[in-house]
C-alpha cells in the first residue's frame, strides 16, 4: 500500500480576504477511509472540492498516485464524488444516471451493462433501474449517487456529508454499510463531515480542521484519548476543562497545580515546558466516577448535583464543587437521576485520565 | 358571504368583457357578408378568408415576418440563455447594473428605440430592410427571453452540472446532456414568446422596413383603403387565434416539470 497516495502540499485557497484553506499539507494512504472533520466554515468542504477539481488552489499542489493533478479539470481526474444533496439527474432514470459517467471510458456495450448491474447489486438497488429521482427515498438516492460514482472505478471516492440529509436510524445503518463497502472494494475514501461521532466511528484516520488549518490528524482512538489542543479536545466528544499551572518537570511527567486542588504529577504527552505556566487539564465525563461514598482515587471531591440528564444507557450529572469554579460534568452507567435523593455526591478522578493541553 | 361572492363574480366577468369583447368583434365581422364594420350582421360568409389567401403581397409579408421572427427569437433566446445562466449561477461585480442594462429596452418607448436604430443604421450607410428590423427585434425580445429563462434557471441545482463534470463530461458535454434538457421547457417557451413579440411588433418595423413589409406593416397599409378592410379583419382573426395558441403553449411549457423538480431540489442542504 502506498502511504502517500494523495499528497496535499502547502495547499491554500483564498476567497477574497477569507482563507478557506490555509497552507495545509498532509498525505492520505491508499485504501484508507480518511475523514475531514470540523465545524461549518472550517474549510473541509473547500479542501474536498479542491481534490475534486471544482476549485483550484491559490497556492500549493496536489499529487494523486504520483501524478500532479493540481491543474486538471474535474472530468480529467480519477476521482468521483458523492454530493451532499446527491445531485441525481432528474431527467433520466436510475440506470441512465449510473451509466452517465461510462460514456467516455471506451467500454463495450456488454461491459457497460455488466458494470451497471454489478454496482447496482453492490449498493442493493437491483430492480430500481427504471425509477426516477423523484420516486426514490433519501436513502435510495444516496445509493444511486454512490453507485454512479463507484461504477467509474475511481482511485478515490470523495464524499461530501452524504449522510447529513438522512434521519438518525438510517444514518447509523448507512455508516456501517459505507464502512463495510469501503473495506470490500478497497477504494480510498475521503469523507467530509461535521459530525464527530460519524467521523470517529467510520474512519481509519481523521483530520480535524478549524479556520482553514489542520488541528490534529490521527486515528479516532488517538484523537479521543490524546487530543493535541483545546479545540480538538472540545470538538471530539465531551470534556471538562480545568485551569492549571505548570511546575517542575520529572521525566515524562510534570508537576501541575490544578485550580485549588493542589499539586499533581501528570503525564506530559505534549512535552509542555515547565515555563509554560498556564495550562489546561482535560478530563472526560465518563472517566470520572460519581458515588455516594468517598473513594480512594487520586482526587476525590465532595459536590452537589445541580442538574441531571437521563440518556438511557447512561446519565449525565452536572456537579458543583467547592474547589472548582466550573460545574463538572460526570457521566455514569451505574447511577441514574433517581439515585441521589439529597443531591450530595462524591466525584473521583484518576490522574491517568487527565490530559494536559497548552492554553492557546 | 353569498352576496360578496356574487359581487366578485360580476366584477370578474366585467373585467374579462372589457378585455376581450373588442377583440371578439374582429372574428365576428370577418365572417360577416359586408364590406364595413357595423350591426346588424348581414349574413355568414368565408369569402373574406378566400380573398385574404389570394393576396400575394400578404404571402410575401407573412414570409418576411416569419424570417424576422425566427432569427430574432433564436438569437435573443441564445443571448438571454447565457445571460440568465450568468445571473442565476454567479455573483459578480456590476451584476445589478448589467441586469438593468439588458432590461432597459423593455422600458424605453419603442419609438425612441426605433428612431435611434434608424439614425445609426442610415448614418452607417446601410439600406433599410428586414436586417435592421431583425436587429431591433433582437434588442426588444432579449429582455422578455431573459425574464422567462431566469425564472426557469433560478433555483436550478448547479451541483447537477458539477456532478456531470465529475463524471467525466467536459463543459459542452455537460451543457448538452444535463443543462439543456433541464432548461429546455424554458428555452422553448422563450423561443415561442420572442417569436410572437417579433411577429406582432409594429413600431420598429414601421421605421426600419423600407419596402419589405412585415405582416403588421402590410395590415396597416391595407387599412387605408376601406374596400380592403374585410380581408384585414380575416387576417386579424387568424393572427389572434395563432398568437393565443402560441402564448398558451409557451406558458404550459414554462411550468412543465417545475413542480416535480422543485420538490427534488428542495432537499438541498446548505452548510
């Protein structure tokens, strides 16, 4: 497998004064399910459109499988796209939609028929050949869009928030299906989404974007457990931020004063220097424990439950403590909103679960 | 409630009577066996129609009107299509000004347009005839064509064109395979309406035709002689029927498929 199948070298795209994509460089591996994740306006869609050829970069270049595609128009690129609104041609039926992109490939009639048949069976749309877009459900349109792109056997499939228009249940199903499909055909997928759960559950690697720049690029696991900065930590999942000050370094550890809790020795993953002074500690709600009794964990605080939200598989507690200014969010699968009648509780934290971040 | 509905109904009937009764006199008198327009009617005849059809000058004028109408509608619809696409698809500097500039012939009194073209045409040393009439009609029809085409192209999902490019078609292939079929009802409506506007146009033709009369010019010339009135009435009746048919066809086409596609494009989600 080629580790630098897609090379994005110093790509910038400016619209007037807006830097939609700001000097971004990274590589995508062959056969990888790669996601571009970020809030609206972070530049992820622009980056995808640059890959498709609908936009041309202000500077930088793009290489695909060793050849420079920076200046190629969309019809000359070995990429195909699944559009956000699917863009199914309304004046021709499903079969003709799927055939649309085969005309210029120089295939024989038999090959065309076979390819269309195979791809329709791949996306489970046999029997829908004669239907028009207006006669299809959202999920079926999405499959047509997928079939129409895949039938050309592109080197890279680009997907622009393809699940955004579907309802939750269907979206979850399609996530699994897309993932299975990608493994089956082995084509490189570049997937754009603003939904962090979607990106995490489907991708081999995720690039988190904000303000035209890549904030962090890593596996979903790494992203969740070792966020590189406050933006990523906040955007991926839910977390509590505690203010802290750095003290002396101790190998891979560093001594940190957390708010009014005292001094603790915490793993220094980002290699923060002892002079950084102000830092942020991030603690995920599910890594903490809430209980009626005091515990022997590294940190244990007494608190009052201010609010709860019951989510079925777990319950979130919003807890006020004497020591920490902010309300702390703790989630628990063991206790629910009925468990604490008087609102009195203890929350416990293990030092291993604290990740240290630079304050921006 | 009942009372109010009746009032509205009477108003509506009066309104239509005001609009159409004068026009209806034309066909009625065209079948009347007399050489002047007055009641009582003196008997049914199709003689005027036979007489009309026998005029070779009329055939010449009809042919001239068709030539001018076809060229003017094709050229103005083509110009309007590109312009409408630019206005609907892109945001650019000077958009409002250029939109206004295209629409102005719509608002300038026709006679001023006619005189302006006449002066320029003659000062360039060209001869009057159907060519300057056609040019004038192109100028005059383009705003109409624009209005029709913008209505069709606005709300068009341009990601369809991107999808076509993405699937290996170049710009022309995309226009031919995706844009054209989807704009087609609007294009045909625009062709038909532009043709009718040109076909019925008098003022520009009056100033610019020279000796090659168009149909309205021919009618005007004939009406100076009382004995020629009946066959002009017959001609007028035929033109009314033809124009009404074309305009209805154009409106039907303009709305064709609109409902279905609007629903289709309605699912577009913006980031």
